[in-house]
C-alpha cells in the first residue's frame, strides 16, 4: 500500500497528526487530507516536504513566517 503519515512541525519538532493518508490536496485554506474511510479535513498549513520513500508528508502552520 502507498499511504503516508502526515506530520506537523511545531516548536518541539514534528508531531504526527494522521496515519494512512490517501489524499493530500493544497487548498486556499491549507491542505486537505483524507484517510481510508474518513471524511476529508482541511489543515491550516502548507506542505513543507513530501518524502515518498519514507511515506512522510511534513506540514507547517500557515502562521509561520519564513526567515
């Protein structure tokens, strides 16, 4: 199977927010993610990194300023 885990970056590092994700879609409000047999949800974040080899998607909150 080709599901991925989604992580959010915070001040303490990375926190897993969802496993077995089958859909990742950028939207105007953030990133829409959906797991098996679950309704999609929009996370107010942007995609920082997608590592297909490790099945990891890293998000960062929209309110993070780039420095």
